[in-house]
C-alpha cells in the first residue's frame, strides 16, 4: 500500500487535493484528522544550545582547538 500524507490549514469549507496519476481510477480513502496544537512536534533544539554553559570557557576553547586540529587532519586524508 502506498500512502500520501500532508498537513494543511483549510481557509474555507472546501479543499482541493491533487491526486497522483497512479491513483486515478482507483479507490482511495480520504481522512480528515484535527491536529491538536499540543500534539504538534516542537522545533528541534540545536545541539549547541543543549550544551551551552556545560563547559568552562577554558575547556570550550581547548575543545574547539582539538576539533579544528581533527578537521585539518581529515583534509589531509
């Protein structure tokens, strides 16, 4: 079974849906499901924001130097 799904916000009581060519002439199921705002996914938190303030300034600078060195070594490969 192939399924196509999309989330829309209707502006009126009628909605027009594009039908994939492979579905023409075949029986399809159309559902309307109200999405509760509390169920909508939250935007992903950036990894850098999750670790902000975890390292001391000195540790962060040391880590950044280490990462820079590693990336330069990758370029040499």
